[in-house]
C-alpha cells in the first residue's frame, strides 16, 4: 500500500511541475465561443480529465455488469453444489416386511 501512495505522490508532483511550467495564457475557440486567458496547463489537464471521464464511464458500467453477472454465477454454483450434495448423500432404503 505504501508503494501506491508513493506512486500517487510522484504523479501529483509531476502534474504540479507540469502546471507550473505551462502557465502561459491561451485563447480557446469552441464553435462560437472564445475563451481568452485560459492557462495552457489547465486546458491540457482539463482535456485529459474529460477524456478519462468519457472513457471511464462506459468501462465502469461494463465492470459493474460483469461483477453482477459473476455474483449471479456464484449464487448458481452454490445452488448446484447444494443440489449435488443432497443427491450424493445416500438414503437408507426401507426395510422389507417379513
């Protein structure tokens, strides 16, 4: 777990250095709108975040469906194991009358 925290800290430091080195104001043209004075780092990081969100939502939905299906399969496997155990258990046949 400590390695994960270290990697997150290194990534945060890299993003901070990137933002500090790319603070140049730029103009963004989107259809009919013009946004002036937008920091270049903010534009790049915002675009990156939007891309992650656009790609992440479908992946999250797919993962959620896969986990739900896995839970259904596990429940069905438990049912089948219980059925197999019941059928495997020998029952004593009734005694014949003399």
